[in-house]
């Protein structure tokens, strides 16, 4: 019994079979059945049926020139991303620790798995701070190439954590606001205001608290 309880995949399969049987015998009312089936869908969507030691996939998105690559380097504690690398690619870049298996990205989606399979979009590193943590740098949402924005919309649904990166100059951009409003109907999004240092703010550095309040 202990082994069975420790196997989430088997538990979810058994619950579905049990629910199907109750439905067949008309032993469950509609509201309860609906709630249970929604719970099953959420569990599969959150990959609760997969083995332990999961990867954490964090996706960075946002408009151009807000410093996504610099933020990736800050998270890694080393220069693992070249500035502009994300903007230069038409597909995105995935940063995977050298001890992690990129093929596991197919557990998340076909699109993410294909990124991890292609040398041009895979960046390996040895930063233990990011062991079992995959960072995904996506094409800029305001790119003049329409396909870039479409790729980012697809990748939003492949991540555990979505970080929308912006800057004091761009956080009020209406295109970005509309993009966020569209995506947040399907995905929780956290926000990062980058370029918060004196060099970026220039003469307005002493007034940055006003930007923070407005943001």
C-alpha cells in the first residue's frame, strides 16, 4: 500500500477509473463529478503524475532591450548569457545545467523539447545555483517579426514560472500591457523591473521611488 501511495501517476489513474465507474453506475452527482474531473485535469497539467526530482522551468519574457540576458547572468552568478543573445534568435534560448538532461524538456511540451534538442538554442552551464532549474529566454514580445511573438505565446504555457521583465522606460508601454492582459487569463505572471541602478536611471535616480510607486 505504501508503494502505491508513493506513486502519483498510479494514484491519478486509479482515481480516474474509480470516477468513471461511479459515473457509469450513477453513484456520483454532477457537481461533485465536475469538481473531481477538474482536479484531475489540474493535476495532470501540473505534472503531478511524473516522478520526483522535477525540473523548475522559469521563462523570461518582455519587450526589447530590458536586460533579460543580464538578469539571467545575475540569477546564475556568472556570465552564462551573452547580451542580446535572446534578441538575436528567432526561437528562444534554454539554459540547462550540464548535469540535467535536456530531453526531459519534452515532459513540458513539444515546443520546449525541440528547443533543448537544437544546438543553436541550447546553452549548457555548470552553475550549481541553477541545477534542476531551466531558464528560458524568449524572443522579444514587441519584435517586428510577428513569428517571434507567436513563439513566446506558445512557450508561456510550457513554464512553471513566467517572469515578465520590463524597465523604468518601458513598463508603461501599452503593447506590453495588452500582451500581459491577454496571457494572464491563462498563466500567472510575476513582474521584474530591471535596470534599477544609478547608471540606468541617470539624473532621475533620486526620483526612482516615484517610478516604483507608479509601477
